[in-house]
């Protein structure tokens, strides 16, 4: 029942975080349930069990809701001011500041982005503006980092410059700096990895190395995790047990294990402090501490209950952790290792200890990989089926040899030689991984919550297949459910007769995914940015495409080569199966555009040029190209945008790229545009587009605008006023998130991330 209660607690956090139900009714209901459960327990009535489980779910909901209760919104203005505060969290790029001045904002937590040498406990003065921390992109299937920060109580961001820094008396950070300096001066190979293993500093690990460990399924080694804490604690547990076994009394009573477990806990905390006390490290130490205490209190046999208790304690402190991949991977891996080991390890009956150890290691690695599979695919979009081989090599070399040597090297006098030996081991391991760098599958379609639950249920059913009720449930329920769901998914993908346009929220840019009848997929533009290196293709489009089970795109279309339309296409062209790449009339000498053309040439993707007069028919969908025509020049790339009219049954869609009023007028005079059902607003709502005569000619029933922050005047107030004056319903990605508009050939249906509109016609 305890495990079921913890699962209910997690479910409560999940529901409240996503849907934010009122807390007062939940608190009242919780009080009623606690009273009822107490009365039922005294009578030993079975109805107490559901009361307790539901109460745990409400406690979870209240725990995540308390964050918002204790961090209510504050009144902030647009004026610049001086902000003072204490740094409570620090990473190379981001600091979390607890504000002390102005006094009206005291105690709030704010993000401050800087690469300056500012550490925990330093006091900073910043001149700038305080802004609410709101998610930049509002799309389904993507967990926003800003949303997670808000869940943990950091709801604001300071944008400005540092005016002064007063170094705090942080002896731990000073000690870590000395350790960092010792590693740098040791002349070891792979000092960046040594720092990652010992003090949790991954800034020195280069991208090629990170990519190699990711592709081989060993990237967890580079981050301080439960494995590192467990190995260090196990080492001191082993030494402590040897010490306590000196006493015959303790040895015969079995207290050597109990006291060794208790003595090992401080060393786990010492390693946590050395590693920087990041939240994943703290979670790992909590888990190890709970397990060691279970050994002390002789509860080590109830290992699943111990894992559940660890999860409960962690989530009481850090409730937002359930959305973090590190938390999810740790607990599903540990749970599956326990289940598989208890069930299958007794079947390994061998006298040869080496072979038995090897088989047990393979069992542990495979069980962790099987348990973590859907979580890995969901968060990282790729998997290496051979990662258990890579881990069988890397975990002993990196965690059991290089890690202890590195720790001894940084702590002992004249430890440089140990650090160099550790560097050689890391170099040897990296060389092996480079030779075994194959088998990585990327990208892989992402499982949804139902598919993940179904996967875990099937695996557990096969593991406990000998139980009669499990076998009955598998044959009569799970297998038929799997077949029915597979048929439904196939029908949705290939037999669906709806045409759907997904206007994706890519900020100030544009990207439209068209899902056409018969399984045809088109991607029009890829978003992007003029200013920074944020890759919308990797971070925004890829998770959405894979969640929609799309690895193959029939047509990738770039309306024009501006950065906010072409920026995300390079990643998509490079990593997805693309059957055709379509551009406008002109070939331009833009770096991002040239990179995409090189990928198309390398992968053998046909490149087509569409211009006015072209017509295409796809599974009942007719596509007419209205622009650019032969007279169009490239002087203004916006006006050279590809303009498409899509007809499906009795419904019509007009996709206008970034054209401006002169092209709008030309389309009207040439008779190419007429009444349409859905209009994609030209040029992000610029005042130079969406002219009165154009809107009167098109008369859309619904207008869709892709827009975000970045350029003043987009959208233009004049353009917005024209839509309002003509009573044209307008949906915007910056306010409504991803906009999904579907047609069955007769009617238009619309759904957005924020709200819904159904049956608009």
C-alpha cells in the first residue's frame, strides 16, 4: 500500500502542476479523508485504503501548489532600478538571486544570466529591469525550463548588468576552487572529465566528448549521479565494515553491517559538498542515506519500499523533480534493477565466480536499459541498443577506477600522479568508445504517457508471467489493448482523411507543419533567430515532430531565406528523412541557406523551385503556388516569399509567408486570391502588410499569426486594428501557443495550446 500511496502522491504533483486546480477545496477534502481514514483504521475497515491513497494524492497536489502560495505575484514596473541580493544557486551561465533590495521585492528569487565569476553566497548589485519569467515557447510535448523554474519558486528574471560583487565567506566554493586548480595543474589528460567526475564541473567537457558519450549511452557517467554517490558510499561502507568486523561481538551479532552503513552516510554528504551540491546530487544523497538507514534499522530487505520512501522524501523537498529526466531515469532504472535481479538472479547457477559476476553485470545493465528506455527516448530522442556493452566497459573504468583515483588525487598530497593515472584510464575508455561508436538510432519517435504506461505494464507482465492472474490479464486485456491501439495509431497516421495545419510557436519566426490525408507531411519554414544560436530545429521542432510520430517529411519548404524562417531547417534536414526540399525562385548567398543546400546535396535530397502558376495535387489536397512570379526580384526577400493556396474539399487555406502590401495588391489585381476560410497572417502582422483591400478580398473566417518578441512593431498596432475592425477572429502563437486547424473537407476545427475553438464554421 505504501508504494501505491507514493505513486498517488506523484500523480497529485503531476495533475496540480499541469492544471493548477484550486487548493482550498483540496485542503478541505484532505482533512475529511484523513479523519475518515483514521476512523476506518480503528475499525480495521478496508475502505481506509482508498482514503489513504487519495489523501496522498491530495498532499502531492498541495505540496506543488504551496510554491505558488508562498510566492505570490509582485507588482513590477518597466523602469530600470538597482537590485541587490544573495546568490543562492550558481552555474556557469545562470545565477539564482534572492533579492533583498528594493524592500518591496525582498525574498523573491530571480534568474540572472551572466558568465561572470559569481558564486554561491556572493552578494550582487545589478542595474536593470525585473521581468516575469514566462515560457518562451508554448507548445505541447515540450517541458519549458522557465516553467520548471516557476514550479520551484523562481518566477522572475533580472535583465541588466552587474555593478558590484561582494564575495561571500563561502569556504566550500573556495575549497572547490583549490581542487579545480589542482586538477588543472596536474597535466592530466581529460582534466575536464576529471572535474566532472569529482567536483561536478562539466564546463571543461568538450562537445565532441559529450556527443560520444551520448551516442554510446554512457552520458550519465559525466554527471554526478546516484551511481557516483553509490560507488563512493559503497567504498567507505566496505572499509567501515572491515573495521567493525574486528570486534567479534559486532561481527556475530551482524551489527558490523548496521554500524558500517551508519558511518558511511557522512562520506556521501562530503562527496555531495565536493561535487557542488547540485539538486541531482542532493537527490542521490537522499536516496543513498535512506537506503543506508534502512540497513541500520534492518529494513534492507524491503528494497522497493526503501526506493519509494526515497522518492517521497525527495519530492517533498523538490516536488518539481518528477519532470526532470535525471529523477525519472534514476528511479525507473533502480526499480527495474531490483525487480529483474530478484526475479532472475537466482536462476544464474554457476560455480565460476567470474562468469557469474559477468552475467549478473549484464543482467543489471540490461534491466536498467529496459526500464529507462521510454524515458531516454522521450527526453533525448535517441537510443543505442548496444549501450549495455558500452556501460559494461565504461562503468568499471570510469566509476570504479578513474573516479576513486581522481578523488584520492585531489584530496591527498602529491596526488598529481593519481590524477594522471586517472586521465590515462579515461583516455583508454574514450578510445574504446570511439572504436565502438555505432548502433546509435536517432531520431526515434517519442512515446506519450499512455504508451509509456503500456510499455511498463507489458514488461512487468512478462516478468511475472508465472502468476495466473498476470497471464490472464496479459492475454485477455494487455495484448488486445496493444493491438487495438496500434491499429488506431496506424489509422490516425495513414488512413486519416483530415487535413491539419499546425502553426508552431517558434517565437518571432514561423514554422507550419501540415499533416495531410494519407500520411503525407509538409514542413513550411523552421523558425529561427537573427541574434543568437538557439536552434529551434533541435529544441522546438524535433520534439514536436517526434511526438507526432514523424521521422519522414515529404516536403520541407522554405518560403524565403530570412533567419526567422530558415534557421531551424538545417537540423531537420540533417537528422530527419526528407524526400523533397523546396525553395522559391531565387538562390541566395546566405550562410544558413547555403548550409541547408549542402546538406541536401550530401544526402541526395531533390531540390525543387516553386513559382507562381505551379499546381500540385496530393491525396485530395490541391496546392497552388501564387508567388513569386517571373517579375519578382530578390531586393526584398519578404516579397519573394512562396505564397500557397491550399484547397481541401470545400475549405481553403492561404499561406502568405512574409509578403507585404505591394504583393498583396498584385495578387488581388491578378485575380489570384479570393474568399478563403483560413488566412496565415502575412509578415507576423507587420503594419506594412494585411492591407484593407487585401483583407476585404480574402475575407477569412479565421486568421492565424505566428509572432513573438524580438522586433519592435511586430505585430503592428495598425494591422491588429484592421483585423479587429473587420471582425476577423485572430489567433496568435505568442498568446495561444501552438495553433492546430483541421478540416474534414466540410468544416474547420481549431484547437490551441491555451484554449480551444471548435466548429468555427
